[in-house]
C-alpha cells in the first residue's frame, strides 16, 4: 500500500436524520482512534498467575479534527447539534481502509482565530452507540 494523503479522510454529518451525509468542514488535521476497555478476570487459579482478560470490553471510537467550516450552514448545524445535546450519525471515510458510520456525540468544540487569520475550530466526537464498518 502506498502512502495516503491525510486530506482524503472525510468527515460527514447526517444533516437530516435520513442517512444522507454531507461534508461539513474542511479539516486540516484529523485523527480516528479505536479503543477497548479491558476486563480483568484473573484469579488464583489463572495459569502461571498470568493475567486473563474477558473478550467483551467496552468498545469506543474517538474522532478529532481541526479546520475551517465549509460554509455558514455547516457551522450552524454542528453548533446546533452541540447546544441542543443531539447525537447525530456521522460518517468517517478513511481512504483504502473503510467507512465508519454511526452515532457520535460532540464532546469538544472550540473556536479560535488569529488577528490576520480565518476563524478555525477544533472538534472531538465520541462514539455513542453501535458503529458499522465497511471495507473499501
């Protein structure tokens, strides 16, 4: 597999609740992480006293990014979802890897801007339900 451009990772939002996804921002930096909490089930009879883990820990995904909004409508949508405690479906496309889709809550949202620069934002999304993954 050859190197991939970071700009090709897309973050889209289901703006209507009908499964129609639209790109909402021009993200300049972004990351996606998957985690599983471990459940330690080690006891006095564990072989060689090695730790044993239960294969059913809580799975989470986190998406974070920074950039500029595509337009005023996109800014309004994300801001409304945050202030109204809504958990919409998001879609994250990772080139040559796959598409992750499902409910994410906006857990972090910051605006910033320098005197001679455009207004930018930082966004953090936390998974809030079952996610689907489709290989591409």
